[in-house]
């Protein structure tokens, strides 16, 4: 009896182990806060933005940061902060539309190629070689160049290349999972291949996909704003962070705030998403 | 008795780990006489390797070494890093267990000898080159002039260990610290390396501290032996008498765990249980929980290392009540 | 190592074929008549007929591809629509600037990333390390055009320490003009390299051969340069090779920010000028550059790491 008590106290319970394992780190907390902040900006910009992002104010052209215009105004007197908040909508949209089609297509192709192998896998290997050889940005720029500037064409270009990375990831996960006992069990039960792949194997590969997805969103915000800056992405008057930076670039010596603040928004949003990705990866012990 | 070359008193080493400070060497006392081979035996975690590293202060900050390491009458523990470097490699050399990882894979064996010579000698370029070839010849590597430019991966396991010895001996140290130099090798190669060490000891008049967990190695090559347990010396003495009549229950247990000492060349499979971490011992004999001779007297204090006859030392309360070792005729 | 060079070059042929296919397909993505697209504003009926005959747009696709490859092998990338001279000439004129810029950027990246990775590794988990990792984490999320613009705006336009664009006249002026663009690219690349380099250096610092080197009593800086640096350099090269694609992609942007007249700037100009042969040519050249850098890093690795020579 007396011997049993300390054992009880010392033995870690299932719940305490789980709590220990799922300890939310400081970087992850930061990542969540930043990401949620930008999501809110994107969903209800009108609630947060102090001004109408499009209304010109010729009496307040290129006014520096003040209590009236926290981040200053641009060369048409538009409130910079409101422009940045509304632009979150476009950049979050870029993050989603550049990643979700490749995620879906890549996951399906990767699952099939990983499960069946054979000739499909060999062809896929060549495709991977190709995409790795080409500078991703150059390939995307080249495709946008041919299709013409604009956000929709950016989504098409990124998706046309980006699915390969998801497929490569899922393929390697599925190839390992294929060997597992539950896959064999499924085959013994007479389940169809597709049911085994998508009901039994894929759910186990999804954590890695989700972790990659978060990092990928951060990268695509950088890519999208870069294309916007070059004039190949979002087209004015659409407010997009890269476009805003570009709008201010000729006023760097007089109205630095026009370029500097939208840039900070990109950096913050990118950092938030990658902290989130890294934090979730650490939390779930996903190797990258 | 001559004055010892190296005299260690109360050596304590702590390492910083994620779980805080851990004591790995907990008051080791040792003497090494000029030209002798001292065997340092014990199970994994007994502090053998850490004792060697502590002598040269190869302990990374914030790990700490304290106590006394008298090298030719001079205490190494308080020396500044620069003074310590003049001892390392020059007066006290060291070789490691696994030459594959201890040799830098991207530098030729010759280059790894040369950097030792550059650090410790005034030899000119060509003299250093000649010395490197001479050293490889000394450790029994054939065609040394050609092999000096070879890289570690181009050598076989045994040759790599010979190359490592050549590197350690480059500046003629008077003491060689050998950390399990034969453990990673085949049995036949082990034998060659031990013979080489004994040969070098004789020709170079060099002392050796040989860390091993193989009692056969000790019987074959050592003059004296120190048995380590939980970061401390349990027993110390000349190999013959210690093996014939151990004065520590742990030594006796070790010797008995080897089926036949004459062909013993396998890791020790001692007494049930595992040695405790030095920090967890408390005020009792560290070996008590695993000891057949344990009595209440063992639980009163951690028994000190006491001097017995013939220069033997033991930290066993019941050293005079132990049975004789049944295969004493080694 | 040089003996294996021809073999390595042979191995690259499939890669070059793949690059050719992509560049070929790229132009086929153009909506409508490719000949009209290629000619742009100069499309007269006679010119269309000539181009169609010359490039074989009225033949089966595989024939077109073979013709395309055949012209490539002769160094024929077509005629620039806007400049009316061969694309190869346009590119050849602007390639050297880009090459110098990229080499300078690589050197800057190395100068930044390697020492800082060492500092971080040597202070593992202490304040310096955490701060450095934080800075580089943010750097990783900073788009390259923004880094460039900040440099240009503050060091160039505001403080007048550096010129605000172009490449100047003469060698010294040229390097001076390329300093900021190269630094921008270098910062971007070092942020990518830093993370892996730090863990590499930590691994090397823990390696037993470093312990053995210390046991030899050689000076700490010799241990660091002769062993830790030397061995970390191999991984640095591998990482550099893996990220050279990103570096070249960034070059396109940075050349735009700083108005550097290299092929990156050319690519964007060509896009807006609908000069498709030039877009095609620059894309091809950039992809070939990536494969050549792969090859070079491979060779350098086998030079630094004797184990790779069998």
C-alpha cells in the first residue's frame, strides 16, 4: 500500500504525456497570432480599416505617419493602413489559390504514383528532375509571360509547377505506408485499391502535406507579391502588397512609408505562416 | 617506488546536459608510473573515457573538471588553455576508439600528422614530411612514403588505427591515452594493435593508459590495472595479484562474469543490474545494490580507497573476506 | 575528377533535352497562331508565311520539335521581335553582367552565411544564436525586391552612398554599381543557407575528428579553419548547388529593382514587349545555367571531399 502511492504519483499519466508532447511553443504562438490577425484582415477588412482604401484625398497627399493616418497616405491621399489591410484579402487569396489546386492535384497524383509505382513512377521521376532543374521563379515568370500578366494566370502558372512538390512528398510517404500491416490487411479484406489508398494510407500522409502546405503558403505570398511588384501579378488598381510597394518605389526619398509599410506586411505575414508551419511540424514531430 | 609520471587525486568532472549538471567522474585517484601500461576497466558509464578526457581537459564548457592532475609534479587543472595546448599532443597524446570517425575524412593522413608537428616542433617543411613517413613506418604501415598522402577511407580498419597512433605519437609524447583502441576492430587485428602498443611503449619509453572493458586485453598487455565503478576507482594494483586475488567485490564479479579469462575477448557481461550514475549513489558503497557480500556496514558511508599491502588499493569494506578467484592461474 | 567530366556532361544530355521540351512547349501555350505571336507587331501576311515555312508551324508537332532542337544545336534561338537581331546576340550582350552579378552574390552569401552560421553554432541556444536565427527567420520571409528596394531607397537615394541603378562605366564603377544588387541577392541566399549551415556546423563541431584535433594540442583557430570550416564547406557547396535556381530567379527580380542591364531585366522587358523569342531564349539560358552550376558544384565537391573520388 505504502509502496503503491509514490508509484502513482511518479508514473506519468496518458494525459500528462500528451500535454507534454503538445506543448505549444513561443514561435508557434506567435505564428498563430500573426496568421489569425491577417486572416481577420482578409475576411472583414471593412471592420478594421479606418478609411476607405480607394477614396482620394487631394488635401492630404503623401502625408507621413501621424495619428490621423497611422501609416501615412499615398500620392492620391489614400490611407496607407487601410490599403494594406484591404490588400491582405488579395494576398491571402494568393496564398490559398496558389496552393490549394496543387495540393489537391499533387496529393492525388502522388498517392497513385506512390501506390502503383511502375512506369507512372518513372515518368513522374522525369517530371521531378525537370522541375528541379528549372528555377521555379523563372518557370512561373515564363508561363505568366506567355499567358499574360494577371492574378489568374499566376494561379495557373504556380499550380502548373507546384503540384510536383506535393506529389513528390505524398509519393514518398505512400511508398512507406504501402508496406505497413494495415495496408496488407486492407488487401486481405478485399478492399479496392482506391479505398486502401484514400481511406487508409492517405490520411496518414496528410500531416506532412499540411505542414508543407503552410510553408508553401508563405513562399507563395512572397512569390505573388514579387510578381505583383514586377507588374506580372495583381494589376492596379487592385491593392496587393507587392503592387503597393511598387507604387511607392519612386517616392522612396520623399515618402518612404509608401513602400516600407506594405513590405513589412509581407514580411510579417510570411514570417507568421512559416512560424506556424515550423511550429506545427515540431509539435507533431514531422521531419522535413 | 619511483615518483609517478601522472598522479591524479580527487578528479571530478561534471557535464552539462539537458537535465542539468551530471557528475561523470566522481573523485578518481590514480598513479601512472613512467613507462608502464595502466589498464582502466569498467562497464559503460563507469567514467573510464571521461577520466581520460578530463586529464587533457577535453571537456566542453560548461562541463567542469576539478581536483588535481599532477603531471610531472605540475597541476594541469588550473592551467590556462594555451598552456594546456602545449601539453596536449606534445607531452600527452591521445587515441580514440573509432579511427573512422576520429580521423578527418577530408584530410590525408600525412596532413593530420603534419598539423601536430607544426603545432609542437620547429621542424622545417621537408623535415616534417620525412618525420610523417618515419612515423607511419614506425607503426607498421608498409610503403609509408606512398601512403602518407592517402586519405583515411583508403586504409583498412587496422591500418587506420595504426595511422591514428602515428598521428598521436608525432611529437613523442611521454604518455599515451588510449580510449578503447581495439574495441572497434576484429579479434586478430586487436591483437596486432595491442602488440604494437606494447612494442611502442618499450621502444619509445612511453607510458600508456589503456581504457578497455575487456579483461583479456588487460591481462595480455597491462602492468597495472584500475577498476572503475560509478565514476570512482574501486580497486587498483598490479595486474597479476589483482586478477589472482581481487580485493573488491566488484572486481571479483567482473572476473567471474568472463567464462574463461584466457580466451576472454568479449565485452563484460557482469553482475545483474547496471552501475548507478555517480550522482545517485549517496552515502553508501556504490556497488552495494548488486553485491553478494553487502552488509549493513556498506550502507554507512561511501567506502574510501584505502592502501593495502604491495601498493594495492581497494574501496571495499569486505576486501579481506572475498573468496579467491577460482581460475587464479591466469 | 577531370577524367570524369565527359561522363558527367553526357549525363546532362537528358536534362538538356527536358529543358528543350519545356521551352518548346512554352511558346505553344500562346493563344492563337504561334507565328503571329512570334512576329508580334511585325506580322504581315508575307512574314507569317515566311515564319510558318521557316519554323514549320504547319508540320506535325514532333517535326516541329526536331526542327527546334536542330536550330538550338546550331545556336539559333530565333530573331528578337523588338530588336530585329538574333536572340543569341541580344542575350550574349547582356549575359556577362548577370554572370558577374551572380558570382558576386554567391560570394556575399558565403561571406555572410558561413561566419554567422559559425557564430550561431558556437553559441548554440544562447542569446546570440537565438537572435541570429530570429533575424534569418525574418530574412527568409522577406521578398527579395523589398530587400533591394530598402537598400536602394536608404543607402542609395537617401544617403547617396551607392548609385541607384545601371552599371556605370569601367570596371571599378561597374563593381560599385553592382555592389548593392549583389548584396541584396547575397542576403537573400544567405538566409536560405544559414539554417542548414548552422546545423551542419553544430554537427561538425561535435564530430570526433574535431575532438581528436583538439587532443593534438593545435590552436583553436586551426581546429576551426583546418577541420570545422573545411568539412562544413562541402555541405555549403551542396546547399549552394541546390539553391542556385532560387538565386537565378531572384536575379530576375533584383536586376529589375536596380535597373541592371542583365538577362533578368531582359526577361521582364521582353515579357512586356511581347518579344516571345527572347522570353524563350532567356528561360533556356537560365535553366542551362542551373544545370551547369549543378555540374560545377559536383566537381568542386569531389575536389574537396576525397571520399567522392572512390
